[in-house]
């Protein structure tokens, strides 16, 4: 974590930013190694270009951040204390007084907390530090990649459990419960997002809600799930046919598979990000299903399940070694049902590696 802090402090120095206040749980974890959810209480990290940083968090968690390896100052405040006043006192004790330029996460910091932070100073120029933090987080180091491989393996296991649970008459929620129960037994405390198990026509809803729909022969079965593991996320989607598959269902499935594999084939350093989307979109559109593919090809993946960069056709950025993201084309027919296939992808020196390993071939579950 010290290397990340040093890099960020050097950025502040080069940009002549006197202090930065980091409020998001994700960036706090990235720079401190401590993952927590403070609920309504203040969690923050104050970073300076030429002084040691200050972590501020509820006092009941002070011991935990120390256990996570944080060696710098910690302001652990009680519920009756004003953490902003404690931050102000600490800065004065460090001899940090004249702050002219401050960095904040503009998309994260609430209006009320920004008023409290700005109130610590007189005249203040504000800069957005999120682009720099996104840039730092987008390329993963070896430790992050190792954790993400484990998270992807658990996601694969979740799909396996789901498939093994299928039987005629079972409901979507019953399958979902079995998946999450078995993952809990593996040590997974949290899912990346609300698990999706969708049957039949409901698989034609890109973000459908599982319910009491019962499984029957001829249904598509769509699983979309992921786990949070050691602070990092996974995200996989697989679609299966139950007992039988029609000619049109098979056609849709194979077109989505073709689109996914075409995007994967150009995943390598230097590829324009938008080309991943356009490649898949062209295949689906030429097959006559363009209007049934309403979303981007994927999203960045890491501490957040949806993070920088957005993998849309408009993105002119390029892939770099160590980037991780999803590729997830889909075709959604509201009557027949839909198909989405999604893999977690790591850009390697010469190409790519899919972290998720479940077969992408069409499988009819009997």
C-alpha cells in the first residue's frame, strides 16, 4: 500500500495539490488495505504531498485498520465527537496550515461533507482526483490478479451449483438461495451484486428480478452472479437450455457466443476499447438482432464490480497489460427469452486470459 500512497502523493506534488480527501470505501481500501462499511459515519483519508497521511474512521474500527497493516496516523472518533474538528487539530499539529488547492472525489463526496471539508480552510481551489485514482486502479498488480483469479473461480462454482440445482418446478429464488448458501460455505461473505437467476421469458430481461417463476422444459436459464473476495469482485453470466432447445434459441445462443469470442480475439495491449463493443455489436446487428442488444459490451472490474473504464463503442482508450474487465454480449427477446454470456478478462503481455472458466458452449441440461 505504501507504493500506492507514494505514487498518489507524487501526483499531488506534481499537480500542486496541497491536500486530498478520499471518501469512497473503494479508494480508501485501495490506499490503506482496510475494507469497511462505516454506514452513515464518516470514513476518510487525508493525503498530503509532503506529510504523512491521516486515516479517519469510527473509533470502534481503529484496531482493525492497524491489523490490516496501516502504520500512519489514525483518528478513531467516538459518536459524540466531531471528526472534522479532530482532522483540523491533527493538521495543525503537523504544521499544515495554508491549504490553497484540495483534491476530492467529485462524484462521491456529498454536498454536506464537502461543506465540512471546505470549512477547514479559507479560500480554496478544488480539483477532481478521481481520474487519477481510476488510472492507478485500472492496471492490476500481481497480488490483485491472484485474488481476482480466486474470485472468478468462486463465481464459476456458483454457476456449477446453480446448474446442479435445476429440476422441473423449482423456482428462480430457490435456485438463487442454493447458490448463495453454497458460496457462504466457501467463505464468501458478500455477493458482488444481487444474484440473477432467470427462467424462460424472464431471461429476456437484461436486468430481470428473480421470483417465483417455475422452471419448465424448453426454458432458457440465465445465471448472472459474482462474489466479493478479499476486497475484489467477480462477475459471470452463463445461459443454459433446460431439457430442450428450439432452432431459434440455438441460433440466438450461437450468435452471442460468436460475438463474445470475436471480442475476446482482439483483446490485447493496444486495442481500442471501443472496438471490443463494435466488433460484437456488428455481429449481432448483421444477424438481425441489433435492437435486442441494448447495452455496452462490458465494464471495468476490480474493487468495484462496475468500475473504470466503460467498455462502450465510444471509448477511444486502449487496452493495457494488467487491465481487467468483462465482455458480456446479449440478445434479449421478451417472449422467447434471452442469452447473455459474460467472462472476466485479464489483458496479458501478448493477448488475454479469461479468469472465468465455465464453458461457453451451449449446454442442454436434462
